C-alpha cells in the first residue's frame, strides 16, 4: 500500500477506443446516446478529442485488428458479428489523428500498428510524420497481431508462430530505432541562409537482420520525440520479455487485482534484470466505468445498456480473443465446470469479484451478458464516490499506475466520467488538474526528463547526438 504519509500518486487515465461502431459493447451502436456509428465522420473524432482534452485525459488509446473474428459459429464465420458490429467494420486508426491533433494541444494519441504485417520503414515514416503534426503527442501500441483472418488478408497461408512473431517484433523495433534515432544527427537540420540540412549529418543505417532489411536514412527529418512513446500489452512469457525490453507503458488485462499485481511485480523485476529503471515502465489496467449522480441511476444506466447488447456479438469477440467457439457448448451447461480452461478461469474470477454471483450457474448467455459491456475488464458502476472507492482499492491492490477506460456509449460515458468522477478523483488528490507537459513521453513518465527516449531504453543506444 506504500507510505501512508506520502501523497497519493497521480493516476494515468486513458480513453480506450477503436475505429469501429462496436468496440467492447456489441449492439450498443443502436443506443440513442451513442455516436459510434458515426466513426467514419471526422467530426466524431475531433469532438471526442476536444471532450477528452477538456477533461485532461492523458490520451486516446486506439486498438486495432486487421481481420474479422472468425471463430464463433464455425471457423471463418463472418456473419455472427455483423448485426452487433463486433469490431467489424473497422477503419485505419492512423488517419483521424492529424485532425484530432489540430483541435487539441496536450492530449496524446496511442495508435496500434502491427510488427508482423507493416513494413518497418513505412511505419517509421508514418509515425515520424505524426510526431511532427501532433507536436510530439503520438504513441505506438506495438502489437504482433493474432488473427488467422489477418494473416490471410496480407497474403499468408497461416499465422507466423506466436514466439517467432515476438522475435520478429524485437528486430522490427531495433530497425525503427535506427531509422528514428540514428539516421539524422540531432543538429542536421539548420535552416540557415545557406542550407536546410548540413551534408554529412544524414546517413544510411543499413539494417540487415533475419526478418527485415532497410538502408535508410529515414526520409523524415527528426521529430520532437523521435521514437514515439511505446505501449505494449504482451501477456505471454515471450510477450512480457519483449514488453519489458521495449515498452514505456504496459496495458494489462485481468479482472482480479491480486493477479494483476503479480504481473506488475513480474514486469518490474524483468525490467530491472534487463537494465531498465522499473519506474520507466508504467502499467495501466482495462476498466469499464458507468457513473452517474447516484448508485441507483448508474445501475439503471447499466441495465439500459444491457437491453441493447448483441450477445452473439459478445461471443464473436470472445471467440476472437480466446480461439474458443462457444456455439459448440450447450445452452444450459455450467461453464464454471465444463468449459475450456480459459473460460473456467474467467468465470472463477467473476464469481470471486462480482457481488452475488458466486453461486450462480454460468451459462453461455450469462457469460455473454457479462462480456457485453466493456469486455473482459473489471466494472465500476455507481456514483462518483462508489466508483472512486472501487478504483482506489483496485489500484492499491494491483499496483498499476492507472486505467485504460472502455465505454458502452461514446462519447457519453466519457462525458459522464468528466462530469461526475473526475472532480471526486481530484478532490482525493488522485488525478492531475492539468497536463504537466506538451509531449506524450513527458506526460506519461512525469519525470521532467524531456521528450526523448530515456537513457536506459534500448533505443537510446542509437541516438546520434550533435557534436
């Protein structure tokens, strides 16, 4: 719990979204307060960015997938998730960011991009461009991708094996560090009356590895952060090894704060073993928040949301996340005892952490309802005080640095959080009154050491300093 006399640490709060009508709440696109069906309109994104910055959210974290979740109701099935828009359709998360940056000054943007399917030179160029246009407010959620449909969409017969994807990712990040940090000397661009860039201060990087090859130099001049701030969500042993080497903020899954604490401690230990300062890796957990003036109003709001939920959409998402097709399981089976291991683990956590559910029968429909609003994340539902108490206890028990907040309706749930919850958190000294800096790395790390990679980060060795 820490020193009782010390002031509480200020939390990191992200808004968690996806460029789709149905992120973690299939069917809710139909709700009259929800604007997610307008996700193809640029005003949807710029309005959201302005709302989040007014609330002083650290950032907007945009998830992404490169295929459909074809597991539920048979391998390759496209239809099951379509009515509820279960993360399908989905558009490119990069493109709205420049527009959102134009209407904000401090809000950060975390973008998901795959190390398995994107070309490292082209991605490095895109991120460097965005770092310029956002004035240093961009982060990369580096993922290795996990869908069979995604592999086939980019021309592969099947997925690259799991651990090999992380070997590829490790080399991929090394190649991009070289492009961002090493191809332009810090003082290469002078823009004086004789020259824009000084000859001899731009060079080839000539990366040749097992998986990737790029000569460089990066065609984009150095941006404020050079390397974007790096998010990662690796949960496997290969994923954790990769993340504790490269990540600056880790997104942790899990509904049991004690289990999440084990992950946090493991991450800190692995970071130290790899020569990094454990304080240079922040951790955030997924959370679903429904808040209103009173507990009763918040519970009524949750029940209202559930009335719009598309349960086939929930099970479509679950199939994509776990590879498990629940359509093959009987409607009355108790999944606490008869389901696959991953489901039994999930249901056991729910039974232990959701009041009044320890003796309930966990049928497929009940599992779908529990997943319907906010997915496999803990839920905080109630008044500002109730939600703040829940979050404070959860954070104290888990040891994370903050939360990635999902929604049922967007931007309505974020507006409710700003109206009801954030004043309560500020009154308790748990959330800042304003941004500390103008760049992503400075706002998330909060150590006053500027916008560039910290010296203990592996990408730092490639910096080409001015002479």
